[in-house]
């Protein structure tokens, strides 16, 4: 998908901040969120939903987004906060923290997804698959993912048995089997289903 398919704004009269998260479906580590206000004329051929970009493209996009954005911010909630609030609310809180850190106050938030908890009276619009529809949300998607990936890559050096340098904490077969073999570490989300779902692995017939 080319960036030209992305819309540069939802309401041209507003200061719009696109918001997206990364790490919601992971078994370990924090959830990250980014809020980004982009110029209405911004264009880059690589910009898209972060899941549709390569790591190399995201690395190239990061300094461009951070330089060209009117304002941008990244925030996170830890695995312990995720267990406390649940992952949906933690994702919203991470977005709130990112919006709060913006140096320019938006009057419209474009949220990737179909739900959101309102932030301090600022109008918001929930847009399903918004990271593949609007420039600002796509930019937020890229920043949230790259910052979270960097965090998990650093943690992979401390916990090499889980393969986080590759799976970034997502529930791959290798990751679940490693949890089964070594047990969860202090970065795993205790309220998540961590182990392989095949009962035979745990309860073999005698």
C-alpha cells in the first residue's frame, strides 16, 4: 500500500493528533502509545500502518517523523500496570500519557480502533484500521512500535531464553514453549494466558 492512499486530515480546521499503541497482544513487557500531530502536507512513500512496513522502513521513518511532526510524544504503561488496569484500559491510559506530553495541544484526537476513553474533554474520533487510513495515526503507529521494539530488544539480552529479539513478547509458539520450560519472568503479564493452549502438554493421560 502506498502512502498516497492515506488521508492527511480528518477535519482540516482542527489540530489533529493521531494516536496508536503497540504491544497490546504481547505476553510480556509494557504497552507503548504514541500521539503525533503531522503537517497537512506531509508525505513519505514508506509511511503506513507499522504492521505493513519493514523494520528497515520504520528505522528510516522514525527520524523523519520526529523532525517533521508539529509535535510528537511516546508513553508507556508497564506490565504491572497492565495487570492492574487490564490491557484495554492500559492502552487508553498510555495514549492519554502520550497526549499529555505533546508540546502542542490538539483539539481532535484520531484514535486507531473502535473504542477510547475520552481525554480531558478533547474531541476524539475512533477509526477502525485508522493506521492505514490517516497519516497522523500511521506515524503514531510507527513510533509506538519502534520504541517498544527497542525496549524488548534490550530486555532480550537479560532474558535470552524467550526469544524476544525476534518475537518482541508476542505469543509465538517458541515464546509459549519457553515460558513452559523456564516459567514466566518478572516482565510477563500475570493476567494473560501465558502457556500453550494445548492441554495435552500439561495434562498427559497416564
